[in-house]
């Protein structure tokens, strides 16, 4: 018995403690499969509900369907799941950078349900972000179950994201790249292998369960050198559309926030607007995968004018859905808008130069998608690899790189923050690994406080203080009230020097007459950035920390620098 | 607006060498290259906003806090006045009868000032020895417009519980509206009283004008 126990202990130890890479790979496979299943579940249920609702689309009240969906979705998120609306990707990024990837288990299904309600009823949004949220939350929950530390949990959150994206698009490398480029923000050796394996696992799951419904069937395209020049022009167009899309999304959300309607009324307004638009432009409904498929295969038949209108219709419909209370992501809308842009561009190109020799409409739809993804998310690699995998070949790589780099550079030039990061930057929550903001956010005031200070009474005579001064090393003496122990002020050696050198003053003054009461104080709730700001404004090196009128300790720039440097070494060292 | 390396170093609070290194390493938006780098204010503002860096274009922080106008001791003595031959028996009556003489305190406030002075004496005697005392309140008298130092000579020495147990015959009433002023006058006064020739000059009960002239000379020698 004891032999088995020992053996088990040994194996367990070896598996889970000595080599955490192996552990992460095994856990990563589980996370990849689970998030792949979540993605498949959402896709399948969306298919079913779309078919089920199809006959009702011809009734006059059909425009109310998206409104009902958005209403249910917002009520569900608000009352039952108690989570904020929106797409969830910024929340995942923030959780990764601030809380070591800690997400609630509830998030693994709540966004799936709410986005199912929104998109299934016809709201214009994508299922990717909810699936990413769900996959990350599954990763976080599995890490919690295994008792892993923050670093390992972050890897598993990345695995969940990668599995989800890989499963939805049947594109494992795109999943890997998206996870690292957008969610984690750092290319670390220990992360890449588990995430890559999770991505493959996710893709395999969707291939095994719904092979006939794979979003983009691999199909090759003939793209030649003559397409370079048109792709440069297309990239500029997609950059403009990306910026416009981001602006409209944010503006609409702002207007909705300012309006005095309750949440559910907002959702109804947003939903019915989309419903009414769908009567004239059916492309705006739902996540639009079917339209994308037909555009890639070149069977999409609409006049150039209608497609042109549809681009802006889709932009507006997505903004109305997401900004006014619906739930879902922007990935699918990006793809749809991108492919519409690509096709408009192709048609315009042919009407201007009928004799031009270039690739088919489908290829331009794909290029447009790359342009939009690179522009809106400012994630050029994700855009490139997604399309490379969809076309299953490297023939298109040159125009892809051209479009992707130009589009992301241009939109970065116009607006340096991508759609995902913008919210975080506005809230001061954009904390990429190895940055100043991240280190300052990680360091807690409690770690920096020096508490061993001799306190002096405000009614102490100066002569007595001089005696203390002779024997102690401190440069600062906190002054407190006699009865209450309240913090009153601080005595700095540098400011009282002239009195200390004048024995005639010793019996003439009390400490509350020479203490400095105007020194700004920090409290334990302040974060380090605020403390440093206070120091900068006052131009001082140390400030007292006061909590509930009680002196806690001093915080000094010397201590901050010391710990800051250690923290930087810890955070940037290679594991 | 164009900025030089030196200007920018002031705004960023680092030495020019650091600015040059940053410029060489491509970390700053450079407006003009060459031996002397030039920077553009607008570009810098954008760059600082993006990187969460504080730029002090407004010269704030460089300007020191405005100094409060400091009155000299001789001026304060002129404000306070010099009084001779005051009759009293003990600490409280000394303070009371001196205060009655001092003309620059509004009558309404005299009882308040007296209470504060008695309170201060009960905490610790202000008799600094050598027959001299510096009565003053612990809290400042915000109703006073100008700081004043009144010198009172007693007719007979009085037991003031001074630090050296000697009876006191000369009192410097130190009454100010601000703490800073109070500390300043106190330190100048303490400087003067350390001069033994000044103390013996005081004991000769000099003429007020001569006394103020003497204080003027002495305070000029004060290094602080």
C-alpha cells in the first residue's frame, strides 16, 4: 500500500510540480476542448433558432423580434447573471493583467446565453467575443480547480480564448495568434505551446461535431502580383471604414448611456431599430456568417449601390445592438463589413478598369476582412493568419500582409487605441505586462510603508524633542494628538534645523507650532500612481500615510524605487 | 513651439544628458535632428498623453511659494512699544497690568489675550533666565493686524517661576497673527538676548529710541 502511495506521490509530484509545462499542456487540452464545445454549442443553437424563426420573418411584426431578443438578453444579464453588458473582451484582458486571469465561473455561460438571445433573434453582433469570454472563464475555472498560480492561470485563460476562436473559425493558428496578440499581450515561450495545443484541440472539436457547418471551407484563390496595387488602395479604404466603425460604436454607446431610459427600454429601442433596418437591408441581421460564406464563394448577388449602403447599415445596426443593451462581439460584424467593403471595392475596380486582371470577388472579400480586423482590433497578425488558414494556402500572403499592415498602421495613426483597448485605457485599466502602469498597479501601498516611526506629542516642548533627535535616526517625526492619537502633522528635520541650532528657542516652542501640517497625506486606499502624483505635485520625497486620522507610516521614493526595481526584475524575468 | 534639449530637460525634470540619450534611442518625438535636437511642443504633448508622462510646460513647480512679508524685530517693537515702571506682585498680575498698558491691542480682545498668556505660563514658564521673560500665547491671535513686540520694564522684580529661578524684571510680549511670523520674531529675539552686551544694555533701562536702534544693529548681524 505504502509503495503505491509513494509511487503516486512521486508521479503526482513529478507531473504537477516539477514540470508545469506538461501540466499546462494537459490542462490546456481540456480547456481547448471545453471552450471548443462552448463555441460549437453556441453555433448550433444559433443555427437552430435562426431556422425556427425563419418563417416568422415575413410577418409585419418581425422587426420586433430583435427587440424582444435584446430585451431578454439585457434583462438576463442585469437581473439573473448580474454582469455588465458589452462584449466582454476588455474584461478578460483586464482580468488577465490585474487579477492573474481570475474570472467568475458564471461568465462561462452567462454571455453565451445573452448573446444567443441577442444574435438568435436577429441582433447584429458576433458570437466570438461571448465565446472568448466563456472559454477564458472555463480556463480560469479549471486553473482554480487544479489550484494553479496566477501565471499558470493566465496561460489557461489564453488556452480558452484560443480554443474558442479556433473552434468557431476552424483556424487554430488564428486562435493562437489572437489569444497572444490581443488577450495576453506578451509572447512568452511557456505560453505558446499550451495555447497552440488548446487551439488545435478546439478546432478539432468543431470539425468532429459539425463538419458540415464549418464556417469557412478551405478554398484556394488565385491572387497574383497584379493585385498588390489594388490591395494597397483597398487597405486605405478598410482603414477608413475601421476608424468609422470604432467611432460609431463608441458614440452610439455614449448616447445610450446619456439617455434617461431604463436598460430594458434601451434594449427594445436598439433591437427594433435593427429590426426595421432589416426590412430594407436583410444583411444586417444576426451574425451574418451565411452572407460571408456566399460572398467568399462568389454567389452573393446585390447591386454595388445596395452593398455600399449595406456597409453603413451594418455598422449602424451593430452599434445599435451593442451600444443599446444587446450582447455580443464585433468580430463577425467586422468580417461582414470587411467582405462587403472588399466586394464593393472589387466591383468599383471593374467598372473603372474593365480590362484589369485581378483575383475574384471572393478573394477581395477576404482581403477586406483582413483589413477590417487589422484596423478595428489593431491586431495585424490575427487578420493575416485567419485568412491564410481560411484559404489554406500561402498564395494570398503577400496581399494579405500589405492590406493588414497598411490598414492597422493607418488606423493606429488616426486612433492609437484599438477598440478593445480603448475602454481599458479610458478607465486606466490598460496594464500590459512589463509596463510602468502594470508595475505600479501590482505594488500595493502596504508593501511600501515604513511603519517603525517614533511618534511625538503635539504638546511636547522643543527641548524634549531635541533629546529624542539626538538618539534617533529618523528624518520625519509624525506628530499626534495627546488624547485621541489623531495625526496632526509631521516634523521634518530639514525644516526645523534653524530652530534646533538655537538653544534660546528650546523652551519657547511646542511641537505643534513647528510641525508641518500642509504636507499632503496618502491613505491605504490610494494606488501607487496617485501617491507618486502627490509627491510630484508637492515636490517631496516622502509623505505620511494616514488612515482614519491615525498615522500608519511613511512612504518614500527610495522605498518605491527599491521595490519597483525588484518587481520589474520579477515581472520581466524569463521563467 | 520649438524646444531645445535644455528646455525639455527642465520640463521633464531630468538632466539634458538624459534627454539626449532618449532622443538617440528613439524614445522621444524629435522635430529636428542634427547636433542640436529640437522638439515640438504639440508633438511632445501628444507623446506625453500617450505614455502617461507629466509635462510641466506651465513652469509650475519651478516657481517657489510666495514668501510672506516678514517684519523685522525693530519694526515689531515700534508697533508694540516700550513701557516702564509697571507695578505687579505675581505672574498673573504682571501679565494683567502690562497688557493694560500696551496700547496697540484693541480693548475688546485684552481679556482673551490675557487668558491665553496665563494658559501658556501654566504649561511652562516663559522666563528664559537672566531676569528676562518672553510671554506669548500658544495659538496665534488672528485678530491682530500687525505683529507686535512690547517691552515692559517692571518697577520691582517679580518671582516668575523662571527656568533659573531668578526674579524677572524685563518682559518681551510677543503677539502675532501668524505662526511663521511668531517663530521668526522669536528666533531673532532669542538671537539678540544671547548677546550679553545687549542684555546689560537692557538692564540699564535705556531710552526706547536708543533701544530700537540697538535692536536694528543686532538683527542685522543675525545670519538666519
